[in-house]
């Protein structure tokens, strides 16, 4: 039940909601450019009935699934910009002596994280790792979505004070959400490493080997 609940949490806040937001923005811009009217849209939703009730959530979920790898890759590019580069968490730096003690030097940083995460998921199913992972994914996708809307609004809509202000708001929100995503990624990494160390320390307390 716990694993299923975490899976539902991840899907809800990273796929479903992002897919819903994409659909909302696409609809608003489609109406703005007269591709569809509010009246036709409302009529279409009403006529869909039970089919729409089933189809729309699936559509939102699929859109979120499609957008997720794009946002993930985009974030790697965004973080190459100096002032948007993610800073190493101070908490993780404090844990470094323990990690060096329990993890082979042959593992690279990303491999070390994946190794620790696998150990934690197997032995601490009630940890907050999935919660932080879900929030990181949500804010990452939301930040990239706002960044995509920035040039769309600025170039496709007539340049007016309103459109310029709207574009600026999108850009500002994008920066805020990306920084928020980076923060939750740091919380997730700290949670993984801290729980891993707690697990290894407990093994030593029980008299078992401390080697990975």
C-alpha cells in the first residue's frame, strides 16, 4: 500500500498536474488565436460525457509523461548557466566523511547517489525520498514550462505592454520554480545519503561488516 501510494503521489504531482497545466495553456492560446471558441470547447466537453471523464485524465497523464524527459534534459542545459548552477548542499558536505568511509572510491558521484538510493529504497520504504523526488520533478517541469511560454507569448502575440508583462512574469516564475526544484533535489540527496549512513551505522552496531 505504501509503495502504491508513493507511486500515485509521483504521478499526480509530476505527470498528471503538469499535463493538466499544458492542456490549459494550449487551450488558452488556441482560443487566443481563434483556433477554437469557448462555446465550442464547452460543448465538446459536454458531448464527450463519460468518454471525456476517462479520456481527459489519461490525456493529461500522457502529456506529463512526454514532457518529463524534455524538462529533465532542459534542466541539464539550464544549469550550465553560471547563476543557475545548482549549489552543493552544506548538509551533504558534512556527510562526506561517512560516505567516503562506506562507499568505494571507484563509484562516480552519480553512481554513488544511485547506489545509496537503491539501498535506502530497499531498507527504508517509509523515508521521504519519494516525496522530495516528486516535488523536485513537479517544480522542474513547471519551471521549464514557464520558460517555454516566455518566448511563445513574446513572439506569437502582438507586442503590447500586457504581453511583455505576461512574458516577464513567465520568465520570473520559471527562475523561481527552477530554483525551487534545485532546492528539493538537494533535500532528496541529503535524505538519501543520511538514511544510507544510518543504515550502515546500524549494521556496524549489530556487528556486521561496514564494507559496501
